[in-house]
C-alpha cells in the first residue's frame, strides 16, 4: 500500500463467502472492489454495503481480462455447489483456469498480493484421512465433479508457476465445507438443503445411506483464516487447509438439523451422486502453526445462527 486505504479486489464478492469477506475488509478499513457475474451470487448479499463509499460493485466475468489498480486480490469467483458447478461444466473449468490466468496477469502487472480460494476437493475421494496438504489426492479427471476439482487443481498449478516464474506473492487456501448465513436457499449444499427442508416441513433428502462424512466450518471462522493467511509473511504461500476438524456423518447432520429446527420432517433416501467423496476431514496443523488459527464456533452455535437466518428468508 503506497498511501491511503488498501485497495482490495474480491472476485466472486457477491457470493456466500465473498460477501462476508467484503464486509470484513470494509471493517478493516480497506477500499473494496467486488467483481461478480452473478452466476450464483446475488445482489441481496451485498445490498447493505452499496451505500459505503469504500465499496464498489462491478458486474464482471473473470474469464475475461480485467484492468484495475489494486494492492491485493482475493480470487473467489467460481460456483461451489455441485448442482451449480455441474450446470455448465465447461464454464466452470473456464472460470477456474482462465479466471486464474487473468487475475494472476493482473497481479503481475500491478504487483498485487493474490489469494486463491482453493478447495478440499483437490483431494478428491481421499485415501489419506484426515487430509494433510502434502497428500496429492484421488480425483477422477473425467467424472462429473472434474470440472470443479481439476479446474481448482489447475488454478493451484498456475498460482505456483506465477510464483516461481514471476515471483508473485501468492496465498493458496484449501477450504473445507463451510456454512452460515447468506448461503442461497437453492444453493444445493447439504447444510442449506437440510435447514430449508426442515423449516418447510419437507422431506430431508439424504444421499446414499448417509454414512459419508464431512467437517463443517462456520463462515466467521473461515474468514478469520483468510485474513490471517493474506497477512502472513511472504514465505507462507500455502497450500494451507482451512476448515473445522469436527467430523460427522451426513446422517448425524440431518438428525441434528431436524432436532434443532423442531421439525416433523422425515428423512428420505436418494441415490449417492457419482464420485461423492466418502470421507473428509481437514488436518489443520499447518494453519495452527503458521497462522495461529483454529475454528472457534461450535457446530451447534453456527447452526443456530444459520437456522435463524433461513427462518427470515424462507421460514
Ligand atoms: P458461491 O457460489 O456463493 O459464490 C461464488 C461467487 O462467484 C458467486 O457470487 C458467483 O456469482 C461468482 N462467480 C461464479 N463464476 C464467476 C465468473 N466467471 N466471474 C465472476 N464471478 C463468478 O460460493 P461460495 O461458497 O461463496 O464459494 C466461494 C469460493 O470458495 C469458490 O471459489 C469456492 O470454490 C470456494 N470454496 C467454497 C467452499 C464452501 O464450503 N463454501 C469450500 C471450498 C471452496
Ligand atoms: N490481464 C488482465 N489484467 C491485467 C493484466 C493482464 O486481465 O491487468 C490478463 C491478460 O489479458 C492475459 C492474462 O492476464 O490474458 C495473463 O497475463 P500475463 O501478463 O501473465 O500473460 P500474457 O499477457 O503475456 O499472456
Ligand atoms: N448431501 C445430502 N443431501 C443433500 C445435499 C447433499 O445427503 O440434500 C450429501 C452429499 O451427497 C455429500 C454431502 O452431503 O455427501 C455434502 O454435500 P455438499 O454438496 O454440501 O458438499 P460436497 O459434496 O461438495 O462436500
């Protein structure tokens, strides 16, 4: 930062995570430029920020070049829910790969520090459990999830090549399942699906037998991890896991949501989608060591806040 406020570009800033990040950056005194093509993001997520003179919204698709002057870039643009990223899989790969090339080119031109929202999906259906950053993953390169998983893997490759070749300052976070207010009611991910179904008294759709596991991180914990990673010393490039290590089966989650909502919904079984990972749990030793970070919000508290949000939106 040369003078005044730090200018920060957030791609995908109108999405679930992006909107929370924009809010946090504004609270820290940054000048925030939010770029989004509204593929899955919505203006309602950032409508409350539009009156802030240090917040600027631009409709932009990251697969096209972008010429702006900024000090830092958070690259979050990419649909994250399987039903959305599989709707136009070619566009999903383009978003990750062409998007990464464009934001990296931008970072190179202006000398900006750049953060990539990578994912636990780079580990695929993991044979190593819990997952550590040195595990190289088990991804089906031609399956229905590949547009997302391989796109994100290629984006990581590009980040590390720009780092080696052009000495860019990079920060790569591998994000594990995160939930909270502002997930879209039709997002399709498990936490929002179960809460909306429970609130509306619909059947709870459990895919497979529900024995597959996930580990759920509340959004405020994750955003704290983003900020700490971005502000860490330059030699901390990642990739670094950010997530909550509390692992549970999807069936346990369904039962917990039904209980907390006080719903009469019944659990019904649906086929397990192709290539759905059987287990997932982050090893966060590296984040603890390098960033002094670990999640603080217990699942019960985070779910309470998320249920309260959805009660207002759909209840
Ligand atoms: P989201 O779908 O709510 O947000 C993604 C945002 O990117 C949306 O606002 C969407 O409109 C925008 N977008 C999509 N394609 C774009 C394009 N071509 N150009 C510009 N904008 C585009 O999802 P989210 O949960 O907020 O995820 C944000 C990022 O974090 C994604 O990159 C996702 O892969 C990553 N991530 C999220 C999770 C999670 O559990 N939430 C886990 C791992 C990784
Ligand atoms: N790019 C961009 N904004 C910039 C600078 C570059 O969007 O401010 C794009 C540019 O269009 C190019 C990509 O980033 O397609 C990669 O840029 P780089 O300079 O690395 O490669 P080159 O331009 O040599 O292909
Ligand atoms: N899932 C489910 N019912 C739903 C939505 C998802 O049982 O209505 C399961 C899904 O099959 C997966 C887990 O919940 O095993 C997490 O799914 P999500 O789409 O949230 O994230 P991801 O699979 O990308 O981790």
